[in-house]
C-alpha cells in the first residue's frame, strides 16, 4: 500500500551529493516501537526524506495509536 | 478510581432516572419512549413498548385510568399529556401481534380464581414464565368485572377475543367453576401449587369466612401474599375508586410472589421499585411554551391517529442534560456525564487494548460550568483533572497531548522571558506587577503602560515579575512539574521581599489563590477600581458592551464586581450575558482544550460569541483573543485606557499566532530592560537571525500545525550548517529537516539573497532511525 505519491518524491535530489533518491529500507521508531519501512534516500550518503503525505497521514495515525496504547 | 467512587460519581448524574410518567405508572410503562414513537407515527414500535411491560394490553391499554398523568411534567407548562387516550388510540390501530416465545413449560400448576383484570394479569405473567395456569371462573362467562366496562371503551367482542388469545397461549379457562367453600383453600391446593384470588370480582372474604379455617384473609400490600400459605390475592386495590391499572399491578406483584414462593426464593429482595416511586430526574421547563391538551373530537372512539400524534408531540421527552446543553465538549462525545464516568473509569483500568478515552479526558476545559448548571452539581472538571493526574503519574498520558503548551510554559519560565526585579532605582517592593505570560504575549504594550501607571499611582515600590504561573502544567495534570515550577516562582518572590502581587490574568489569580496561598495577591482591576480618577478613558465606547467573565473568575464575585464598578464609574453601559458571573463559559483556552481538541474549542468560543450582537468586553487576554479569533469584535478592559495606536480599532485586533506570542514576550523583556533598567540583553541565537518570509496561507498552515517560526529557522540553520538538504531542480526549492527534541520538522523553502521564503512545513513525532542514531 502506498501512503504517498512517489512521483513527488522523485523530483527531489540530494543537494550534497547531487544524487537522485531511491527507495530503500529504513527503520522508524516511536515510544519504543520499531518498524521497518521503505523510504526515499540518497543513493550515496543515505539522507532520508519523509514525504508530507506520509508524515501527516499514516505516520500520524500510528503515532496516535501508540500513544493511546 | 475505586468501585465505590465510581458508583458515587455515577449516581450523582441523574440523567438516567425515569421521567415522572414512568415513575408514576404502577407498572412502569416506558411512556416517554412510547410517545416518542407515536409522535413519529411509528405505531408498531410504540405498541412494542406497551406490550413489553403491560399485561393483557389489548384490554388494559384500552381502559387504563392513567394515574401517570397526574405527575406529568407537561402539566407545569400546559396540561398533562393525555397518555391514557394515546394508549387507547394505539390499541385501536390494526397492528400485527409481535410474536412472543413461550418459556419452557414448568410442571407447576397455578389456579387463578376469578377472571377480572388482576386475575388475567396473573395468568398472563405466569403463563409467560412457563407455568400451567387454570382460571377458575365461577360465572357463566370469563371477564368478571370487566364485563361491566363501558362497551365503547372495551367492546365485549374485543374482551372475548383477548381472553381467547390467553387460551391460545396455553391458559385453561373453566367457567361455571365450582369451588368447594367448605374446605377452601386446601381443596384447591390439593391439585394446584398456588392460588391467586382475583378479589375485584370475587367476594374473597365470603369464600374464606365459610372455609375450613374461618380466618379473615389478610393481604400484605405490594407483595399480595396472604396469611394463608399458598394463597395470594389482590385486585381490589384502593376501595375508593376503580382503577384497572392498580388492579393489574397487584396481579403482577402477586405473580412475582407466586413465582418466588414456588421456587422458594427470597420473597422481598429487589422489589423496592414496584409501584409508583419518586424519581430524581430533573427537567428544566424554563422557556417552554405552555400548550393545552389536544381535545378528543369523538369521545366514543377516542383520539384519531392524527390527534394522537399531535398530542404525543406535546410530550417534553423529559430528560436532564443541563450540562450537555451548555457545553459543546459534553455534546461532542454524544453522551452525558454518567456515561463519561464509566468511560473514564474503563480508560484507567484497561489491561489490554487502547486507552480509548484519553482524548475525551484531555478535551474538557475544566471551566466548571457543568457543576453550576447541574441540579446535582456534577463537577466534570474534578473528574477530568483527577484522571489526567493519574494518566501522568501512571505514565500513559499521550506525550503529544500537551507538549506544545508545556514548551510554551517552559519558554515563559526561561530567561527569554522571566524576570523578577524591583522598580528601577528601588531597593524594595511593596507591590509587584505580575502581568502573566499571555497578556505579555498578546499585548506587550499593555504591560508597558500598566507598569508605568502602577509606578505613578502606588507608593512603596512596585516591582515587576514576568513569568508563568504554571497553569498549563496544572491543566495537563502534571502535578510534579507544577510543584517544581511553583517553588521556583516562590523563591523569586521571597527574594523580592514577599511583595503583594498585582495580577492581570484570571488564570494566574486562580492558581495563586488555590496553590500558592502564602502569596498575597490582588487583581489589577481592584487597584484600578480604587484609583479610577487617575486613569483617563481613551477609547470611547458609545454603545453598550456585553461582558464576558473569564471562567477562572467563576467563584470570584468581588473581582467580577470591581470590573463592573470600573465600567459603571466611566459611564459605560454593559449587558449581562445569560451565562455570566457564576455561570460564565470558557473561551476554549482553559484546561488546554484548544491544544488538545481545537475543533471543540472553536465551537465553545463560537457559541459564546453568538450569545450577543454587541461588542464584548472581557478582562482576560486569552478570552479576548479567542473571541477575536471568531471574528467577534471584542476588547480587553485595558483597551479602554491603553488602546495602543490610534489608527487601530482595538476591538478588531486579530488574535496573535503562537510565534508572535513568543516573540512578543522576548521583545517585551528586552524592551523593558533597555527602557527602564538601561540594559542591553541581546540574547538572540544564531538561527533566530535568519530572515523568514511567509505568505499568509503558509502562515495559517503552520499555525494550525503548531509549528513555530523558530522551529523553521532551526531547520534552515541546520541545513546550512550541515549541508544536508534536498533540492528540486524544477522549482529550485530546498527541503530539509531537523529534530530538536521529540518532533522532526520539515521545511520546504527557497532562498533569495538573505531571505528564506517558506513554501511549506510539516512535522512528525516518529523518529527515523539511521545506523548512527536518529534523524
Ligand atoms: S412530558 Fe412526556 S416524558 Fe415528561 S412526564 Fe409527561 S409524558 Fe412523561
Ligand atoms: S468544559 Fe467546562 S462545562 Fe464542559 S465538562 Fe468541562 S468543566 Fe464541565
Ligand atoms: S446536568 Fe448533566 S451531570 Fe448533572 S444530572 Fe443532568 S445530565 Fe447529569
Ligand atoms: Zn547524499
């Protein structure tokens, strides 16, 4: 399932390395719970981008669930 | 909350108490629900309500003498609802019989002697419980005294049909039954397990006086047990008048007693609510238009369908919900305090699964209005604050719930804003002006002006304290944090020589009075009241102003009086709002409501703003700003004397955003230090010097997302320092992030020379974990 528009992501590149971004494995963590997901990152330095739709959508939802657990 | 406390709280809210009609009905028909269905023409459902409780409804529904009407609440505003006539109309509708499933048959056999209404009721109730019932009717025809009823109300044909239905249900009816008087009741008890004597049709006394015992029968009312074992009796009820429903009620109680007798269970347990009882339900009738009953156009047939519907529509559908009517928060969650108590209790005791009511608990503004309007003084705020304190101490308070507000409090208590000094050139302070964090945040000019005014009109030294009273920690339930902060505050006050604090914020007043009672306090309003000649009125208001009392002054009649006295002394006309003084409402800021549940907070203040068409005047900055945020024209009491720039209408001053509120506080402190103490306190951090430009829509967006300008500056500063950012060639935009504490902020921006133009910003709390740490 996609929680954000990937084409929007493709438009960005890493400013430091002048590299395009590619989807890669990333861990996210909240209140001691860790999840493995895939996010766009710089192919060279690994700088990770969290798209707005993900941050305000699925991420916010999971944050809320974990806070009320 | 232990079980006992839970029950105490629950029983305090009387919303679930029955309405008068139901409590007055000897068999407790749910009249209110019945009328609700009739009103909407749902006759099937209406009939089901009757049938659920009423024995032989085809008969009793037609002839009930409706003692409930005498207690109907409608009679206080017009005439009582014609409940009896509406029931009769319902019985005359052609309605399909709901199917009722008989209970598994018992091998117990009950004799009912006589077939009037109480006897039929016993037969109805016991046959439904699975008993074998035989009616022994001495007459030639079943029906007993019912046969003498007005045939227009109870046509003989209906009577015999209804009795036939009982037979179809398994009841045996023997007419011309011969009862051996001489050996009564043993003669009958030989073949039956119990006997019911339907007294309204049978001369029970005669039967017994000739019987073997020769005893006078004695009936214990309500239980309908007699002094003879196995014999039950009832149905003559109040001798002074003929009341079918009372007779039916006695039949019902007898049936219950028989059932318990046969099963040898406790005859009396749990029967307190049989028969009419007092109800605690409160229903406010103020403002309800008085209406007479709908007349019956044809007394022979009773109400027509339309007449019955019209009459049912007059029913008040009695309930309390006084608190829900005035509190948008209570309304929002679609229930009432009795239900909320249970939810809050469950939230605390949940073992597995979610704490579902965290948000509910955190949404209350703690304003205390509910307690004032509730007939039982139910104080939802006490419940919610206790629950919050427990959530914090038990460590399940959601971290995001109050973080923004607590950070704001921390800012106010940091060196960026806080200050405690004697007046310039003074070594002691009799008084100390304590404007509070939000007056400083919203209108720093008032702080400057008031401090000048106080120094010129009071003697003994007037110090100044800029700080936060810790109300946000209190509201969120963070008791330990609050205690620590208060003790820091107190030591500053001690260092100043324990001056009397002059307060300009009602929340501060509330906190100081309740939690720091050793500190002497007085409101700025009381000072102004006493010195009013000194203050020239600068903002003339010709029309009357509606006065909004801050909810934290609810119990401060003296403070409320001073404000009114000031206004009166300047000849300013005021209009009292219906919910004023003790019943004043919150502005949505209290209890951190607007932090946790901005939607409800908006409704709260919208509702308040709509109460009067006049401009509002208030004496709390947050109330003023919240009113202004709805577009309502509102001024602060101080605007009358210190209206600020002449070009600006103080009633139109917009509600400042969160970033402005911080900047205003920081600037107030440095301005005061510079002007009064001749000190330069340039404490700007490097990132704060970045020049940020935002279009209004972006500004609104970040305001709503609770992102501060300083958060944005930190992101950009970090991006510049580390070089870590993304670039979008198509738009020449940058995107970067920074995580100062528990939140990661993202900013999309472009750069034009030294200016940073912000296009978007968002945040998340979840941390992205990279090998080395978190990003
Ligand atoms: S107004 Fe309606 S609900 Fe209230 S007591 Fe009368 S019949 Fe019952
Ligand atoms: S917001 Fe005020 S009126 Fe509403 S429940 Fe809370 S304390 Fe009571
Ligand atoms: S005012 Fe509210 S809390 Fe009080 S009894 Fe009525 S419904 Fe219950
Ligand atoms: Zn890179």
